[in-house]
C-alpha cells in the first residue's frame, strides 16, 4: 500500500503550472475516488491450524472538503467523507499431503466509516500541496464473509470436496464505534480539477472486547472539482 501511495505522490509532483490560490478565500471540493484498505496484524485461523493473513481490499471513497486559504502558502480544510475499509484474506488451498482439511476462500471484512478529516495544506510548488492533519472516523457498518469446503485426499493425488459452506453476517459489535488516524497526502489542482492521494495512518485499535489489536491502513485516491465561494 505504501508503494501505491509513493507512486501517486511521484505522479502528482510531475505537474505544476497554475497560479497560486488567493489568500483569504473559501472553496468547496466535492470528490469521489477509490480506497485501498487493510487491517494490521489481522488473520483468520482455520480448523486445520493454517493461517489466512489479511491483504488489501479495494472500495469506494467520496465526500466533500471546505478549504480556507489562510495565506498563499497555507490552506486549512475540514470535510466529511464515506470510506469503505476492512480487508480481504488470502485463500488457503487444499493440502494434497494431508489426509483431510479445509479449503478457505473468498473471505473479507467489509467496514464503512464516515471520516471527518481536518487538514493543513502546505503549497510547495504552484498548485501542488502537501497535507497533514487528524481524522476521527465513525463506524457505520461492518460485515464479514467467508467460504469453506472440507476435503479428503486419497493419497494418490485425488481429492474429494464437501459442500461449499458460506458464512456471512453483521459483525458491527466486534468493532469500536470510532477510530482515529493521521492523514498525510498530496494534491494537485488544474483548472479547478483537484487530484488527491492520502494515506490514513490508523492510530487506534479498531476492535473492541479484546478481540485483537488491528489498526486501519487506508490509501484513498480521488478526483474532485473546486468551487470557489
């Protein structure tokens, strides 16, 4: 995920040829984009003592930010956005060396947050800005999905699968209602179109009731349009 964020940062730094924003002005930027989310230190243990580790889950992100141009080099913003988070889990295939076991596949946690990012934007070159701030997030949904199949092998390379079992449901009670993160990002504006990449570094454990110690790691890449007020 960090490589993706660094690639976005590199692409955006290749641009820069517009006039500097005028200080003392307000603007609104609605935006839509994609999220690349994961949960740290998260894994699922299967019945045959194998482990499926978490990996990136792609989702939707969208919202709006209000900007105040404090000086020609510094802007402040506050916003509201909906971001899909959570993670996928790696598939666990059949082990042909075992007499029996469980195939584990298509598993994920699907989380939804309402984010409230509060950011400072430092302009380093024309309409190119770096941003940093703080972000409380409020959990709106949490669901889980897993699929499993028990199997037996015959020792000769053959395998027999049982019926595929699907388990899914609401797991919002697993998670804390709020999460906190430090968002860092980069944005580029051209003709009022704003391209933004942010990396949300989660600070708080998302789980409640001692279920685990995992934090959000989310990259959002979005495009928005700046309406000057």
